């Protein structure tokens, strides 16, 4: 909106500029600049404590930042309040711990936000919810409660719940880290499908297979900084920094 | 038995009064208590402060004093209200402080992630609280919340102190008619035990129904 360039291409879907964040003495995000284009899939990698999760959560301001700006589709994130809530509705988020609403059925989990935030009529929202649950392969469980589902199933419902808001961009904060190994695949499959359909995605993960296959770009973080920002192919075959080589050496030898 | 059957009409009307006092105060105290709990977790400092002051004041004051204030002071200071209504107000305000603290305890059992997920979907503070956090908080505190309401049921007898027609005054009525006060009190106690049973059953039912959805 404030962009004056005439005939410019649309703004990036996500733009972070000079983002800083401290947890007490710990400098968790140092001067982060990151742009994610429309339809782009960016995978954020890094050792634990590198700030990658905080970066993901800063995009929709679930994590307040100390300095810098974050823009979604050209609009800077406002202060906490109604406008921020409105903007967050356009940003889907999937958490490590699923965070499905424990007191609601699977169907109601997916229906709640479209009806209460967007004012979609209930019948229409339910119809769309069923279609989404079908897409992630959970249609038969619609009347169950979250606690009755496996972790992998819960995470797929969480993805459907986020998609029900028809978000412009999806954030994934370590979506498979809390899952039993045999359930990782089903969640990754759903995410790969989304990537193929052109969804803009920022994915914090340890799934190197997903990074190789689905990502357009890999962002490697260490100590709160973006150390590398490159294609998956060049990151995995020719890491430019010592820290990236060290990281890859540790995870790929296992 | 004579004490009961000789005064059955009196006994039943008085317990009717107790039930009316209880039902009105229970509803009012639950609503007010939940609103107070919401205030105490609000991001607005003035709301939090108001909630804290309210709870400190009402929870630390003996119920008898609260009720006496409404029975004697209220009409003098403000305007006339029937004793029954004043008793309901006093009991509700007092009990709401306990409901508030119980529900607040429940809120702290709801994981942070639930509220985060709601905010990420675009819910504001009030919607996050009313649609996601409070329903789970209340489910998790059913047993203590029932206890607070049982205490309220029994506290209605304090209202007998200022001419509200309820069960606690039964023994006096019996005494005036020359019956045994002790026996009358035993019947009243039995009446209360019978009244509490449906509350306990309701609590168990709700707990069972909500066992999967927590």
C-alpha cells in the first residue's frame, strides 16, 4: 500500500525486515530479513535453540518482537487488537502440539473459526469442513473428540482447521516433531499436497526429505541469525558455511 | 414424625423458599463469578485490579455481615427491595467470589496452546476466552464448583436471620407451636441432605459426559 513503485509486482506474501527479539539476555532473533513470495515454500532449518521456531511465530505476531517490521501481503502487522486478529485470520498456523480445541468435536474444531471470525453460515462452513477433512483423510472421524484420535490424525485435522480460513499463507512450527515416527509420513503427505497446490508455506521442520522434495528455498538459522538462504539442492550438496556443514553432518549421519 | 407431619405445610413451603433462594443465587453467582474470572485474566490492568479487589473484599468478609449489610443497610442507603431479593443479591455477590477463584483455577489448567491456536485463527481476547478457554476451564473444575454451590445451598439458612422464609427457620416455627426444636432441626438437616443429592448426581453426569472432551 505504501509501496510507491509504479506497476510493481505484487508485494511478497511475507516480508520481515530487521526483526529483533530478546528473551531476557538471550538474543533469539538478530536482524532477520526474509521475504517469502506468493506460492513459495520455504523450509527453515537449524539446530535447536537457533531461533527458527521463534521466527515462525513472529510472522503472525504470536511472539511479539522488539524491533523491525513484519508485513503480510504488503500490510504491516499492527499492535495487538482487532486489526491484528483480522490479519491473523489470513495466516494459517500449525503447531507442534496440534492444539486442537479439546472440548469440541473434530468437525466443530474446523467449523468454529469460519463461523465465528468470518461469519460464514453454519451449514456452509460444515460442508466445507467435511470436504477439508476428506482431503486430509479424516472424514470418518468428524464426530469424535481430539483425544480419541492419534497424533498424526490430530495434526491433519489441525491443518484442515487452518485451511478452513482460506489463509494466504500457512506457517508450520515443527509439525511432525511430537509425532511417533510411523505417523510422520501421513502429515508430510498432506503438506506436500498443499505445496503442490501452490500454497505459500513457511515450514520449520527436521524432515530433510520434505525440505529436499517440496521446498523452493531452504533457510538455515543458527544463533538467531539466518546463515544461509538458498535452494534445497545447493544447501544439501554444497553448504556454504561451516555451521551448516556441521549441522548436516550431525543429522545426516544418523 | 409428628413434628414433621404436624407442620408439613410449613416444612414444604420453607424448603420451597430455600430452593428458590438457591436457584436464583446459583445462576447469578455462576454468571458473575465467570465474568469476574474473565476480568482477572484480562490484559487490561484496571479490569484485573477490579476483579482482585472484589474477590479480596467479598471472600474475606463473613457471609453474615454481607447479608446484614443488604438486609439493613441497602434499603436505608438506596431504595426499598423485598428481603428475598436482597438475600439473593447478598448470597450471589458473596458466592461469586468463590466461583471466580474456582474458575480461575480451571483457566490455569487449560494449556497455553489452546489460546494460541485460537488467536492464530483470528479470535480476539473475548472470543478466545468464551469459545475456547472458559468451556474447558469450567469442565475441569466441576467437582470444586459443585462444592461451592453446595455451600451456597447451605448458606441460604443464614438468610433466615432476617425474615426470609426458608428452611433454616423451620425449627423456630415448630418451637413456637410447642414442638421439639431438636427434632425439627434433624428434619431440616435431612431435607438439606436430600437437596444436595441431585447436585452431586448432576456433577457426576457432567463429569462423565465431558470425560473425553478435555
